[in-house]
C-alpha cells in the first residue's frame, strides 16, 4: 500500500500547495431598513442583499521542509477576485452598523468609565457621525474603504489616531500622514493567515496534513480551561487535505485560525454524488452551556456562554462578534425573535460537505457562516444610548465547490482501478475543511488570534 504524504515533488504536494482552480465565494449583506427606529430603541428590520460573488484562490507560500520532524511549515492565504457577472455589481448602497463607531465603543464596554468616555469622544471628533449606522456602496465598505481623518488635535482623538498609526486598527491602510482608509475586506485580501506546521506523513498516512503547531505554538492560549474542555488543542489538518480511509467516527477535524478553534462537521448519512458513494456531513456549533467538551468556548463558564448554535468571538479576537450558521439556522430560537427579516432553511443555510472517504476527497462543499454584532447600548454615545441589546446579523458568506461529473467519473475509475491493483494513491487533494477555510481573508483582520481589542491609552 503506497502511503499518502506531502513529500516534495509528489502530485498530492503540488495540488496541496496551490489549488489549480478557484472556489466560488459569495457574500450576502443584511441591509438595515429602519436605522432611525433602531437608534430610538426599535426592533431591527433587515433585508438580505446579495450575492456579491468572487473567485477565491488558495495557495501556500514560504514553505520549509523539516526533515527531522517529517513536517513542513508554511503560510497560507486566500486571494479574492470579483465576479460581478455572477451576482451584484458592488455599486449597490447598503446600510450597516458603523464598523468603527459601533465595534470600537461596544468592544470597550468592559473598560473603565474614563476609557469608555474617551473612546466615545475621540470617535465623535474623528468620524463626526450623524447616525450609529453607515450607508455606503458595498464596494467601499468591503474593499475600497471609507476615509478616516486623523488630522486631529484633541487628546481623545489623538489617542485613537495613535492606534491607527501603530497599525492596531485592523482593516485600516494609511493614505498619508493623517488620513487612513478603512474597509472590512480590502486589507485582508491576499493576506497571511498565520504560520502552520503540519505532518508530511511519510511513515503514517493517517496523519497526513495534521497540524503540529500554529504560529510556533503547539497549543492555543485562547480559551478558558475547564474540567472536560479541550478547546485549546490543535486538532485535525489545516483544512486543505484529509487522509484516505477516514473512518466516520473519527470526524473531519480541521483547525481554523480565523476562529481560533478546531472544528468537525457531523456525519448525517450516506449519499451518492455523480454515482460515487460518499458521506454527507453538516456543521453545527452545538451548545457550549450544556455540552461538556464545549464548555471552554464560554466567555466565562458557566456565567457567560454563547447561545446554542453560536460562537462568541470575543476571546478569539477581542471583537464583539458572534459566529453562527446563516439566518441563525440551527441556533436558539430567541435569536430569531430579536430581529425581523430572517428565514432559516436547510437548503439555503446549512453548511454541507460531501466526502469520499477512500481517497479522502471532498466532492462537494457549501461552507456557510454568518457574522453578527453584539449590539448594546452605549451611554457615552447619544446615537447608541437607546439601542437594544441584540445579536444583529451583519452578513453571511458561502464558500462552495462541486466537482463536475467528468472529474468524479475519473476519480471513480482511479479509486477502484487502483483498489483492484492494491495500490491506492491519492491523486486529488481538494479537502477544504469543515469551516476553517470558510472565512478566508474576509474579516481576517477582525478575527485573527494575534489581533487584540483596540483600546485607548489616556494621555498622562
């Protein structure tokens, strides 16, 4: 039996280093239709707008083979190219919670009152907001950027602008000495997602691609330790390769640097894809408050745990964001009652993976993920002082790929022809992971493990 490994020059290695074709990446926005009512304490009304479509190209760079460990280290990145011919143009106007005003003030709610007041004053001087929401073209909010004027003299404004100057505000790019451009995605496109070290698996094929360390650490230091929790353990692969002969009970574990956690979708049954026998998996975030092995994903167990079917990203990134499936599919129903305009359905919003276990190949994948803002009233910001405390959906994404019939027929022949010859080899390494690649560069700057909450240091 020939082992599957990532040795230099192998066909598996070439495919693993750079996927030779793009995935399709879609973004759906939850457009806010009653911003003024929300500022007065009203219930948010949302309208889904999309898709905005991109090609997503995946590659690894700065590869270093470590012979003594039978391992390889590398950096991974995703690059997005617009495909407006497949969706909306990007020129459409959308209304969202102001990403600088709301994110920064809400993120600092746990800070001393003086700091909260300074943040509120500084942002007011810099942004001069007329609303807690912003209306702009999708392309400007997500790519081209909105301008931030740091030509300020007040101490509170200077304290915030210092964060821009130090590069501590993710998504901000300097235009000149005093002005910056801020976008949700532009600064994260074609950007390093962290340094991985994985097993090449020359000796043990079942460990191929297994993550050994991330950013030189063999274990995370993100989640709280509980009696049964193992949230800081790096499990599975980097999400771009899986071993052959995977047993369903072992799970399809992969590590997501953007979510600071390892994930596995759950096996829901057998199926066929273009006549090829396969397994169907679906992702669920589970219940951190009731499932012992998920308790460690609570912000402060058992006092502060995310709602069922969601993940609180504050420990991962310091940002007031919540991850879930789109439209809160499979999540606690009370989340649906907080806003209007959501209609979760399995066909549109489940995260699904079709997997061929003999070759370890993903045949079809629809990775779906939603980001919501933990909206809260902020007394120091008049525009936000009457906001309801709700989980407000911002947008959701879908990363998809389906092998066509020609490729799956060839895969079928390869598998069974080689099986008959007792010489199975891995000719296609398209493993995409359960959720680790779903984010890509999108919001990388808001969910990287090495990005801490933007704070403000008061001048002496």
